[in-house]
C-alpha cells in the first residue's frame, strides 16, 4: 500500500511563497522517508527475533566445537577411539536439522547407537550481506579446518549438497578422508 507524502496545514502558508514551495515538499518527503526507515528497522528487528527461533535445535546432545564464519561444527563426541565421522549437511535451503531432526528421526542417532564413537555435523550459517564475497573455496576451506580440528582424517558423510562438498574435499585432499559416503 503506497502512501502519498502529505503537507501539514501549518506548512501550507509556506506554499503561498513560491520560493518556499520546494522546501515544504522536501521536508514532507524527508519526514515520510524517516517514517519508512523506522518501519523497516522494526521489520528487520522482528525478522531477526523470529529467525532466532529457527536456528537449528538439534535432537541429540551435542556441543559447538568450532564457530567459523560459514558454519558451526556440532560435536556429538563419546569417549572412544577411531576415526571421527563428519556429517556434512546441505548448506542451502536446509539447516543441519535435516540430519538431526527428532529422536527416532535422526540420521545422527543411528550411527551413535551403533558404535560410531565420535560424530560431528556441519551446521552452516545463513548467508548475510557480508558473505556475498565468499566463493565455494571459502566453504571448502572451512570444511578442511573442521576436518583438521577433528584430528586431520575423518570419515565423510555428505548429505545432498554436502555430498558435493565432501566429494570436492576428498578429491583435493584424499589423505584427509578415510571413507566417503554420499547420500541424497
């Protein structure tokens, strides 16, 4: 719904003087744009508050192991030995919740219940304007940082788009990947 800039009654006397007419119109437009700006700030604030509730609420107990620019690494570590398993979630259109939605419906729950002692999950962050300069290599580099933090060698399980990223990392750094599983 568009609103027209209105000129207040107190400003109409200015309109009778031709030199002041543009000033009165400019003042009315300035007030209108300030009001529009304030409404947009309120809308953005409401959007931020509503999206805070949409942040991944993962089903299984975990902790944030790394907080990087493009992702957080969720760690489901249990005492044990062996090569850690890193589940690489899709990074567009989904959150990490797709892999750990609910007890009984969690792709994370099954390996944990069947002998995988150390499991981690990428939780990619929502894109922000400052991230528009990032390229796929930035995302892959942070995936390598996560692998290095987990000990330098992992079993990779790539889900959907995460499978593509897992395949790229495996091709570039085969020594960092013990096993590769791709699932769509």
